[in-house]
C-alpha cells in the first residue's frame, strides 16, 4: 500500500518549494470535506517507489479557530497519514518549535526538516541538528529548499523501513496533567485529543460529553490559577520551545549592516518603488506581449489560416474551420503571451518575498478600503486571475474583509482583461489610452472600497503578517509556478474557446448570429454606440473575458479590429468588457466563498456599472 506523508509548518517556511521539488507538476488540488480550504496532493516517484505527499496550509498552531487551523488539526488527528514531515525555518527556530511540539504530541511518525539553514547562518545562528534529533527522537534533515539541497533525503526517510515516533512531550502544569489523565481515563482519548478541549478547541472525534467535561475542568483550573487552561498550556509550550531552542542554538555576533527591508517598508522610498514596480510590470507585459502577439499571429496566418483558405472548401466547412482557426490564433497568439508574462512577474514577486513587503507598505492605505495590508495580496493576484485571487481571501481574518476583497477583485483587470486592454486599446489606439482604462478602474475600485468599508457589517481587527525572507528567485521555479497557473488557460479556456467557436461558426452559417445582431444592434448602438456583433462578443466574455476579444475577431472576420471599429468604439468595448459581469468561473467561486446572494448582487452591480459607464462614454464621445 502506498505510504502517505503530509507537510506541515508555519507560513513562509518553504513547504511549497519542497512540495514542488518532490512532486513536479503532477499535483491534484482539492478541498478538504466541509471546508473551502484547498489542499495540494501529489505522487512522489523515487528509487522505483511511490508515495503520496500532501501540502497542508501554513499555520502557527493546531489550537486556533481559523479554517486552515481546523483543517490541519482534523487532518492530523483523524486522517490516514503515515508520516508527518514538519518543515521549520532554522532562522526562527523557537517560534517554529511551538507547532512542532503539538505535532509531536499526536504520536505519529515524524521527520523534521530544518530549512533555510543558509539564512540561519547569515544571521549568526548555528543549529545543532544532532542535538535537536536527540531531543525529539526523530531524524532531522538540514535543507536549503531554494537550492534543492538535501531535499531527496526527505523521500529516503518516507520510503524507509523505520518510521520513528517522537519521544518528547512538553511538561505541563500539574493541574493540566491531571485534567488530561482524567479525560483520557473516562473518555478513552489520546493525550493530544484530551488537550484540545482544554484549549477550547473542538474535534470531530470529540463528543458533546467530552466538551462538557473539559469545560467543567477548565472552569476549576481557571479559578485556581486565575488563567485559562488555554493560556497555561500555551505558556508551557512556549517555555519548552525556548528551552529546546536555547539548547541547540549557538549565536555568534554579527556586524550590523543596512537592511534592504528598511528601504522597501518605509513610506519613502518604499511607496515610489511599489508604484514603479507595478507600472513597470504592466508596461513590460504590454510591450513584450504585443511583440510576441504580432510574431505569433503573423506565423499562424502564413502557415495556418492562408493555407486553409487555399483549400477552397464548401462554405459551411470554410466558415466553421475559419472560426476554429481564428479561435486558435486568438487564444495562443493574443491571449497566451500576455497571460504567461504576467504570471512570470507575479511568481517573481512572490519568490523574492517582495509581495509581503508590498502588503506591509499598503496597510495604512488599505484601511480606507476596509482591509488590512494582507488584503493587497488577493488584489495583486487578481491581476493574474480572479479565481485564485478570490480563493486567497480565505486567509483574511474576517468575513467582512473577505467580502470587501472579493468585490474589489471582480473589478480589477485580470490577465484575461489585460488581454482585452492590450490587444485592443494598446495595439490599436495607444499605450496612453490603455493606461487610462487602468486609471478609471482604479478610481472606481478606490471609491467603491471606501463605500464598502463604511456599509459592510463586521469588526475590523489588527494585522499580523509573516515577512517572507528576501531572496533571489530561482528561474526554474518561477517558470514552473507560472506554467502551473497558465495551464488553466490552455486546458480549460482553449477547449471552451474551440467548442464555442464551432457553435459560433455554425450559428453564423445558418444566420442565427445575424438574427441576434439585427435584434440587438439598435439597442447596443443607441446605448453603447457599438454594432450588434460587438455586443454579441461581449456576451461571450461571460464565459472567459479574453473570449470577448477573440470572439470579436472571429465575428469581425479579421484580427485587424481598427478596420471594423472606430477608436471610440474600441475604447468603449474594452472598458465595458473589463467592468461587465465577471466570468462564469469567477461567479462560481464567488458563490462558493461568499454565498449565492452576495454573488448575485455583485453580478448585477457589475452589469449595471459596465453598461452605465459605457453609455456615459458614448454620450461624451458624441459631444466631442
């Protein structure tokens, strides 16, 4: 039977790097039953042996009440994992030991991965891995995940014949020890299961009777100590973690040197650096994406579209075939370059650790939008794709912030909308016009955020943000991460685009498209100043935003859109497309994350906003 290992650790300890190194690209993403938290599971093939590896969300404690903490707690206690691989940041060993001690109490086989050893040495900390191994009674592997150092040793231990169980157990106050033994005796619990109800934490394996007994015992302990059992247990664990850290760590004095963080996290020059970085990324995506688009389109036209027309097929097959080829050209030649380039830059920002600095820097400004600094992360991710951006709002501390962030994410230009802005406005009108669309959207987002921060119910709490270590990104991991994200476009959007193009070609051949256009043309011309086929293309954008652009090219019969629409029409089309109804994937994720009612309100709001703004622009263009 295949062994099953799980990765646990604090946020930003390098779990994902280790997971990607061991599993490659063959991963399955799923939700844990009863939650909206995603898990990544992959198969590791090593020395002609296979084992399953699951990457659990990064947390600081098993005793918390967030969705992620509840998931990890349930997974470790009730799951069928054969081995726990605990990843620690060697530079911050004491803080990481708290979670490790909790994992050790579960009494499952354990391997400790002491990652970021280079950072620890740079900070003047020398960790005695052998001493740490002796204290826990399990293997300790020293790694540098960014360099791939010693990562294969993890696989060696997972497939090994011996799976050692930790021997260390934190010493608790004698009243806590007595309470644990009492619960174990009368309710047939393990020590770890008995500790959780004393910390006011539930488990699916704990009956209401257990929780009632624990509550009664906790009340007595609190009367004696003037502290809750949760506080006592936490203090005991922290003391144990500190003692272990002091015993295995030698600190050597280091010369003080100027820290790059002092530049990146100050208002000046931090904010100008952030603005320059974001604008620079958009500029490079526009310029380089445009160059790649032109090159790919010219090659595909010469070697695919022109030879197909030269076949002189029947009108039906020529119409349908041309629609399919134009869809391929639009997807691979127009959308793919912009999407892939943007994900490359997002991956670089993540892997360098700059994204968390940007979140810290933006904290004060984000308060105006009803969010904390970490709310910047889903907003930045939304420039890539709204779906993972909305899913990342799970890590925000309150439902209030998750709702506000989700609304704002749906309005920001994702990579698919960037395709529309780049391929239409930047290509046929100019870069200034393209950036003006971003300006309009950002103003709308700021105004809407200020309004939502005042009308959305719920409390606003303080922020605790883990600063990822600043480091050089590794090109192969950057490309791998970008490819994993862009593969959604290739595997989901392209088939959808091809199927829809076939139906579009058939509808066009039998005159159904012309009938819809003749019906909608007077309305869209009067309201938006757009011909009927352009409004039809907007409707296809509900499936995938870039499909509005691609369908426009298909229905117009050319990728030279300036020959079929005026500059003002192209501008209105792009702006309406950006603000008009989120794509169907985004709507589905919204319903899952914040509920059907809120998702319906967002959909109706964006429909009215996009249409109203398009009508206003049409009126302005008519005046000038």
